[in-house]
């Protein structure tokens, strides 16, 4: 199996801060075409492509665009969520550092289609090189008339500023990100209203992932229906994957939706280091499910992942070989989320502390049947009642492990006969 290089086609082939290099490789042809189209036609092309958000939730992009386009409360904002804080994910970093103008062009196309005039790129504080590259590229885009007032000699005004997080994982959640941009502590809001109605500075706002924006110039260039021929009927196009863990060739790979997880690990990743057996694979990053080796033939698309109450996440595949213990992995995961919780809602704030205590019992082989019941109940409650995606998805690895690795829980209980 080979990669399907669409949005990664410029990786390592151009100087990322050279606007000339970008223009020589069909850069800004999508924006040039979009500026000659009716704004509703741009949204219709995105609808025909059935592009879904590449940040994790998989929400149809055209619905957000249409929602913002209908709003009359000005100004309107476009935000690129580059707060890539999910352990195991690094594909947005690759886009920002290797093809930054594609992200800027995608944001500009969306702004034109929706009537937005202001944009923000919210980059995680650890991505200093990406931040430096984006600052330089924004400056060059302004100088050459691709950003600012009267873009490409039209009446369209749009400019982008960079904002940086301070390493807070929860700021990847859309409302926590908005709060941070406004200079407030990064904590979520109760919704509705949703950002398209009342977002940054209480103005209509659309927030999308880095990879989502990078797809827009491609869609406008080839057409929505042509784009939709790639992938599967419910998951069109390609996906950038962050492959890491115990693989021979970790890295960022681009595949069409519909490829199997096994093919990614063995064809692109070269298989497991030292040819050891796979213990489990975590999908989507730390907030994703852990699955056993026998499930690796499952194809990568949104619907398949929803079968076990998960999303594709940002596209991480973390391979864990048979040297590692399930409960060591779960303990590290729970401890991470306990540290990153903003503490606003009770299920997340108190739940992670209790989850960690319970997992420690299993790790030390001190758990009881009652602990197993408590763990399962608590994970479900957090999943269903937390305010934002952090508390809703952080128990996913536990919920999945209770389903696929239940025997290992039973083996850690003092008296499994009591079950």
C-alpha cells in the first residue's frame, strides 16, 4: 500500500516559507477560483465533497460554513485550531511547518464564503518553530495581496492573527480556546449557544482544524464531487495519520479513508519493532479507545470508529507491543487527563481523581469486584455528563478496555469467583 498524497504533496518538496514555491505548485489557485464564484457556490462545493472536520469530532464542514454565512451580527471570525495537545498527534505540526500557505489559503477561502473579515490561528505554545513559520508566511501573504484589505484587487478584506496557548490541553476544546483568545482562563462554556451564533468576543465564529482548512483549496480546485470519489461514502477524501509507538517507521502518513489499520502499521510503518507481537493499539490519541490485535483489519472511517463509542480523533495510531501492561498505560492516560482538567465541572474534576485511584488498585492487584463495577459506572457517567470533550472522551480508553480486555481486569481481582 502506498500513501495518497493530496494535502501532503508539498511536504519536503518546497521551501515552506517561500510564497514563490507555493505559487509554482498550484498554490492560491483555489482562492483565485473562489473569488470568482458566488459565495453560496463555494459552500455547495464543500457540501458536495462531504468534508468532515479533521480535528476529531468529524462534524460536516459545510454546516458550520452555512451557519456562519447566515449570521448578520458583524464582525464574523474564522479560527484555526492548531492547539494540538493530544498525546500521539503531530500531523497538524507537519502541516504548519511544511505547507503553511495551504492553511492560510483555506482559511481565506472559508472567510470569503462566509463573510468573515477576521481570523485567528491558535497554536499550542510548544510549537515555536511552527509559530515562527506562520508569522513569516502571514507577513508575505499580506505583502503580496493575499491577505489584508482588498485581497487580489477585490472588495474582500480578511486578515489573520496568531494566538498562542500556554500548554493547556483543554484549550483544544472550542469554547476553552475562545476564552483563551479573549484573555481569560481556558475553561469551556455551557452550550448552546454554539460558536457560529456567539463565539469569540460574542461574535459569530467558525472553528476548524488545521487539516480541515488545508483541504479547502483542493476541493475548490478539483470540485466537490470529484473530491468525494476518494475515501468511503461517509468518510470522503484523505486523512493525515500520526503513527507512533512500537513501529519501525513512525511518522505522518496520508491515506484515503477506507484503508485498514493493519495496512497502515505494516505497509507504511514497517511493522512492529523487533517483530514483537502487538498487545494493543490506541486510536485517535490518549482520548481514544484501545483495541486488540484482532481488530486491526477494521477500516479507518468515521462510522467504524463510532461502533465503539469513539471518533477517529485527530488520526493518531499508537502501537503498543506485548512488553507493556494494560494498566500501566491506562494509569498514565488517566493521570494526564486529571492534570489537564480545567476543573469547571464536577464529573471531570472529581471523576479523574477517582478513576486514578481505581486504576491504581488494578495495577497493584488490589482491586475487588466492587471496584470493577465502580470503574465501569464512573467512566460511563463522566462520558455522558461532562461539560466538554475532555471529560467526555478521557474515559474512552477505559470503556474500550473493559470491553476488549475484560479478562485482564478479572485477573487482577483478588477473588474473581465473586463476579
